[in-house]
């Protein structure tokens, strides 16, 4: 639909303006980092309030303590959640929301640093906050140009950029992120260790470098794991996989059956520590394009990890 396409293109133009303001957003994130000794207090009404709630949730999940309070509820007791170590962020497209301005007045009386996120740089909210960021757009993308659409998305992007930059400033790592996301597939991937998933080495999947291929095939295939471990002087020195077997038979035919494992195995298998996360294992599988990793503990091979 032509009108819908034009609305989207107009929105994209507005979002592009944030690229030009990215240095200012980064500077504000640094200011927050340096001036907030406690938690971030976010507030807004209507659609701005809903966006503020989402940004508060994002901040918490990426390592910055944040709390949304409704301006009206704040004026009826929730201000007890706010202390002098906190930093206040007010969200209002117009910058003239009465309840939010009343809350800002009290925040200022308590000498709490404040930040305004608004489209109106000359608004009361911007003028009476310690810092402000004013996003730019020509009109809302709804047909009437009234419903908060473009403005709320711009606000959300600004909030997300602040959260991302604060992650960088605080040096938040995957393990820190995982502690706030212990449930679901994300938490399991980040918190589960290789030690929880690997298969211990047994005699049934370990063979000497001197054994011949036909002896292995007479006894069994390359085990249910698709590989065997190759041992020399009681030490694991390499691996031999189903794929290796197919390639050698294709090149050498039946002659390959008389080869010993020491001649055909891979002497540089990919290792991973038992203490690594399964997320690190996933990255290693992809980086090396393998389906199996050898698991080590104190430089000793103790098992196999399958993709």
C-alpha cells in the first residue's frame, strides 16, 4: 500500500537522524555512568510511560539497576523508592506533561541528577532537567499524524542505545548477562557448562595408534559418537572420525584397511575446557566447523562433547 510505504520511509528518515546524534547519546551515557551512584528512576505517562517501562526492563537485564515509577503513584508515596544516589530520567514527547513536571520539581529539590528524553528542546522538562536529549521527527506516521508512533520508536531507540553504551562502560560480559537471564534457552546456553554435557572417555572409544583399521571395523563401527580417540603411551594424541574413514577409503580403497590409526588420525583435535560454557562450545563448533570437541581438565582429556 502506497501510504503505508510512505509512512515507513518517513519513519526511517527520522530514525536516521539518531545516527547523526550518536556522539551526544554516548556522552549522555557517560554522564549517567559518572553521576548515578544508585539506580536509574524512569518515569512517564501514557505511551511514553510504556516505553519507559520497557527501557527500565532492558537496563536491568544488561547490568544497570533501573526502576519505572508512574508520576502519579510517585506523588502518592512511591517517591519513597527514590534516594539521593539515584538519577532520574523523564520521558515526554511534548516535555509539558503536568504530573511529570511536578515530579521533576521534587526530584530537583532533592538535588537528584535528572535527564529529559523529549522532542522539544525548549520544553519545561528539558529546561529544568540537568541534561536533555531531544530527538527529531517531522510527524507521527499514523494517518492523522496524532497517535504516538514515530516518536515512541525514537524514544525506544534512544533508551536502547543508552543501555548498550552503559553495558560497554560497565564492561558487562556474557556471564554477567546470564545471571539476569537464568531461565529459558538463553539462560541455559549461557550458564550450562561443558562439564554438564560431555561424555566421559571409556575403553570402548579409545584405541592405540598401532591398531589397524580393519581390526576396528571388525569389532564395531566408530562408536555411537562418530569418532574414536587415538592413544599412545597412555595419552590421547588424536582422533579418527567417520568422515576420516570415508575419505581414506575413497582415496585408497581396500588398501586403507591395512593402515594403522597413527597413520590416518588427526593429531590436532579441537579441545575445550570442562569449565567453559555451552555458549563457548557452540562458538567453537562454528569457528572450527566440527561436530565434536575433546573435553579437557588440567591438560588431560576426560571426554567428548558432541554438537
